[in-house]
């Protein structure tokens, strides 16, 4: 080989190698590709101020621009369309300094007028906006003052607790665009909607956000969302590579997929969701008086709580993808969880001791009360919920070990709701909360004794027990101050009272499980909604995988 | 055909006998939870493995078979008796009563069965033992399942009413209940048998449907319906084929009933 030919040969190799490096890095950094996933129900609305279902929430999250955003990973509040903000000392006013040179998806400019328009529309009682309801702190009107093109002050008639975090849900609408809600400030815009079939989102060409290298976000071109209620079909399509993400994966599917492709499944730890049981304590309920006496006894409720083996519930029902429940707040809620509390330990002996203190005793293997009535009650839950039905079966056996006979009654959901909220014709129920917010204020409708959702004894004219009166006082106290430390102290005490009195017996907090295809780069599934695509603007799709679609 | 009937008969008898011997064949019982081994594959200790909460699947299949196979015929008996009473009598009396009975059965047949069952199940008392709940479930099935049989019996009784031998009996002075019991009812017997046999698999499947919705027999008592719920979410048959045992048993027993039934129908 001559020197010239050698040079030519080497330069060819270098050229090929350089080409490979260039194209491989380009394929990673290159914008493009389509993210595909399923929603289980049809979005009820595309109006961001009328959202009250999960599917509409997903569309709003991907298309709506907000002033501030709760980081789904750190749970910290971060600036978005607002560069900065300030809440007044009395908690009634918030002032936003807005980002400049931001445009809606139709090219029109964003200004303080749009924030004022959105607030006025949202707080209009005629709109019945559930997003707006969270801001209604007292009677009177909300005033919005446009200080300048990039500064706006919003004043509420009374203090709104945790006000700045509530703006995470407020997608700003254009005051002037003829496209109305179709003009958006988020990373994507709705390009096509086939009712009952799919929603197609495309990249917002005017999206304001850029990455550290100065490249405009989002990286991907489109989001293709199919409406698919059947979870078996969703899983099959994911396995076939037709879908990239699955949110809120069932335990069985998670383990099955994890056994073959562990790199695709993600367990982000305990979620905010909880399953719990409670006894009917309504004085007028059509159940025998001696049973009402049991259910109103703190010792009885605590004994039942102690007799339940929560570790088994987690291990058997959720294959270990759940944590024993502690109280109203999941340990996943980093700030508001009372870390001094621990899940009730399984201790049948201690349970029997507690029951003895109330006059219960064993008779031929059956627990009887002081009047000789055998302890037997029914547990209702919603038919079709396999985890809850399995939990009920385990609880049935746990309680049988302390002599309590439990009859399990799965009911269709409308019948169940009628029994627990209107006729109060039930003894014990197992249900769950699907929490999306972090702030305890969102639980006011559960803990106030006058509330409709005060499950065990709703709509009390005045608190029937001293501890319920104390909870009322503490919940109102935390809602009337913007001092976080005081709020935390008050809500910690609420959690402690709930733990000690056990009106709700918390069973488990399910882990947040999801699946992400290998073709998606940058996914970091978290516990807050939307678990898998909370950072959709920074996700990239593997070029090879995209080409295959 | 004769061999097929013989095999079917042997299968039904064998399944019935095995389920009746559940106490000896599966001493673990249907409710005991082996919590250290939930969802276990078949082993010497658990011939068909364990279910999601660690209960022996073999024991549950045997006890579930016992419940479904004993109570489905009982429900079929209730529904056939009701059908004979309503359809047979209306057909025998004829006239406006026959038209009324037909209209009523048509109306009853047009009701959404499953929703009716769910509604009736929801208003029942909550605090009943699993055994009472299973009896109630099948009683409801029996009480709601008479309409189709009643229509067939009404038509048969109507044709018998105008038959020569009934006319001759009338001419001989026989009337009312005596004529119905002595001459009409014995001639309706083959139709009644056929309707009885047809109803059994229908009720087994109805209970299975309720079980799939979680509204059938109360836990921890097993039935074919509650056992079939285990198959929800089963994507691949190859992964855990032993979970298909209740389904296979249901298919085998239903097929056997159909083979036996075809014989009854021929007789009818």
C-alpha cells in the first residue's frame, strides 16, 4: 500500500467514523417523533377552566400555559409564565411579574390582559368552574388589576390558603385571539380530535421555553393520544410497541411486564392515593343500637385497626407495590405528612386487650359484647375493584382471628354511594381516595364535621364528639393563615387525632406504577399526575424507533 | 350418539361425586389462606396452585362445583314450577288469560335481566352469611328465570286444550283442576323436563356472569362465577394454564349437559 493510498484509506475510515458520530448525536438531539399513549376516557372538555376529569386534565397539562408550576418530581413551585410572584401578608393578594416576549400558539402576544381575562372568566359564578371554586375563599368579588403589560395583581375577598400553588391548575387563555381556547401557551396544541377515538396534539411553534443549549422545546413533534378504556388492549399495544407510556399501571400488569422487560417498568414509590375503611357512626342509621355503640367506641375501631395485617395487604394484594397506610396524608406528600406517626402494627393480642376494656370477651371462639351480642358486621365495597375485594377477604380472615365475623358485600357503585351517603344503610365500608393535590385545604370537605364527605358521620349540625370539634377548629385554623409553620402544626395535630381516634382506618398507600417504552428518552416517572409525561416538553423519541412506526 | 350420552353422563356423575367428596379430597378447605404462597403454581400441596390470596385452588374448584351444580338445578326447579303455574295454567284456560300471560311474559323477557339482577341483589340485607347469600342468589335467579319456559309451556298447554283426548275428557264431565292435573299436566311433562334441563346451564352461566361482576356468591364461599373472575386480565394462556381449570370444568360440564339435553329434547 503506497503512502497516498494509505492516507486515502485512513481518511475514508475517519470520514465514516465522523459521519457515524455526527448522525448518532444528531438522532438524539434532533427534534421530531411522536409520543403515543392512551387515555381511559374521553376528555369531557377542551376548555381549560372547565376541567374536572382526568382525561381533560391530561390535555390541559400538555397544552395549557400556567403562571407557576409544581415540579412533579421535587414538589417545589417553579416559575413558568410568571418570572416571579409575591403573596401579600394577609394572604388576600398575589402579584405576578410576567415573562416578556411570550406568544400564544396563534402568534398573538401574551400580556397581563390575558391573565386578567382568565381570572375574570374563571371566577364568574355562571361558568361553574371547578378550578375557580378552589379560589373562592369568601363572599365578594375577585378584582384583577393590570399594573403594566407584564405585571398583574389579583385580590381576593378573603385569604386564600396556599394560593400560589393553586395557579398550577390555571391555564391562561387569550383575551383577544379569535381562536379562543385553541390559542394556547403550553408546549402542544390540539390539532385533531376524533370523538371516541383519538386526540392529536402538535408542537406549539411559539412555545416560549428553551433548553440549556438554547433550543426551543418541546423536542417531539406530536403527541398521539388514543381513547382506550380496556387496559388489556392498552398493555398489548404497549408490548407491541404501538404505545410509549402507561400511567397508573395495575400491579399484575406491572409484575408481568417487569418479569420480561424490567427496564420498561417504574415504581416511583408510594403515591398520594389511599385505601381505607370506616364504620357507620350516623346516629339515625337503620342499624341496631348495640352495633352503633361498637362503631362509636374508639377502642373498638382501634382494635379492628390493630387486628388488620397491613403488611399482608401490601404484599399479597399489591405484590409489595404499596405501603401500609398511616393517615390522611401519604408519606409521598413530603411537606404535609406527619412523620411522627407510624402505620398501626398488626397486633391481635393488643386488639383483644383493647376490646376487653370495652367489655368485649371471647365466647366459644366468638367475640361478644358486654350484652352478649356476637360481634358480626358487614363490609361493603364497590364490585369490580379487585384490589379492594382481595383486601376485604384478607381483612375478613384477620378479624376472624379475634373472633369477629365479617360478611363481605360487593355492591355496584351507584347502590354503594346511595347506601353510604343518603340512606346510611351500611355498617362498614372500604373505599379509596385518589388525591391529586398536596395541600390539606383540599381535604376540608372530608374533615369538617359539617361536610358532606365526612364519611363516618356527615353533615353534623354541631360536632358530636370533642375530637371532631377539635379537628374542625384545627382545619379552620390552618385555612385561615398563610403561615406555613402554623398550618403544618395544625394539620399534624389533625393527623394525630385521626390516628388516635381511627374514624377512618387507613389501610394502604398504593405505589405509583408506570411503564415507559425504551424508545422514550428523558422520562422520569413521578408520583404526581401526570406521572409519566409531566416533563413531556423535554422527552425525545429514539430515532430508530420512530422510523419503525 | 349413545356413546356420547354415556360419556356425558359419566362426566356429570364423576364431577358431582368428586365435588361431594371435596371434604376428603381437599382437606385444606376453600377459605384457608396460605399467605406465604399467594398465586403459587401447582405443587403436591396445592394441585392447582393457589389463588391471589393464597387459597387452595383445587379445594375452591371442588367446593365451587358443589355449590353451582347443586343450586343451579334447585333454581331450575323453582323457575320451571313457576313456568308451569303461569304458562301451563294460562294455556289451559286460554282466551284472555292466555293473551295476558303472553303479554306479561313478553314484557318480562324484554327487561334487562342483568340490571334487574344487580338491582335486586343491591336491595337485599347486607348482613347475611355467605351460605344464605348463595341461596338468595340462586333463588333470585329461579324467581326471575321463568318467563322463557312459561311461554313454551303456554303454547304447549294451549295446543293440548284443543286436543281430542281433552275434548273427550270434557265431554265425559271432567273439568277444572282435575282435568288439568289428570290429563294436561302429564302430557306437559316432557316439555317441563326439557325446560328444566335447559335452565340448569343458563343459571350456572347467569351466576357466573354475576360472579364476574363481583355480585355473585359472597366470599369466602367459591362458585364457578367467582372462580372465573380469576381469568380477568389473563393475557397469555401459556403463562399460568392451571388457572384455566375452572373454565375447562365449566365447558366440560356444560357440554355434557347439552349432550344429555339433546336426548331429553328428542324424548320431548
